[in-house]
């Protein structure tokens, strides 16, 4: 029974410290928005926040297992409030912004290429239409010439018969 009461008390203390740490980290993030990354990383370091919240001797709190736990594991805090990942996130955000800008430029270039392709297609169709009109006109002129020639031949034939 004493062991259960001790565990319950330890769990309550751990939960209180955890709430205080989370609250303090959120406060620091707001306060340190415009601070250089090195200072921000030091201020948001879990052990620094725990020193502030729980005092210098905080034992197992860093690993998320309460007072005195010495096992090897990752911290619940470090996964949620990892300073390196927030610095990497800002760098990744910059890279993402650059990549998005390049994508927009490629979309613009692709649109320009499509416009040029459409313009070329229109010119090709126009040239084909002009060639078809020229051929039609030549064919009509040939028919007219043949008709004129036939008329002359017929007249010449009539003139020979009448003589």
C-alpha cells in the first residue's frame, strides 16, 4: 500500500513538473522568437528549463520517468520540444520556400512554352490554309486556261471547217 501511495505521489509530482515545463517552454518560444538560434537553443534546452522549473537536481525528469530513474531511453519532452528540430524546421521552411518559388517559376515557364506551342500550331494551320487556298486558286486558273484553250481549239476547228 505504501508503495502504491509513493507511486501515486511521484506520478502527481511528475505531472506537475511536466505541466510547468511545457508552460515555460511555450513562454520561452514566444519570448525568444527574434533571438539568434544559438541563444534560443540554449534557452530552450530541456535541462535548462528543468533547472529553472524543478531546481538544479532534477534526476529522471529529463528522461520523462520521474524522480531518480536512471534507465536509458528517449525523453517525452525532447520529442515534443526538440530545439534542433525547430532550428532545422526553420531551415527546412526556407528550403521549402525556395523550392516552391522554383516550382512557380517552372509553372510560369511551362505556361510560356504552352503559349508558344499554341502560337506555332496556329501559324502552321494558317500556312496550311493559305497553301490550300493557293492550290485551289491554281486549280481554278488551270481549269479556266483549259476552258479557254478548248474554246480556242473549238474556234480554230470551226474556222478550218468553214474554209
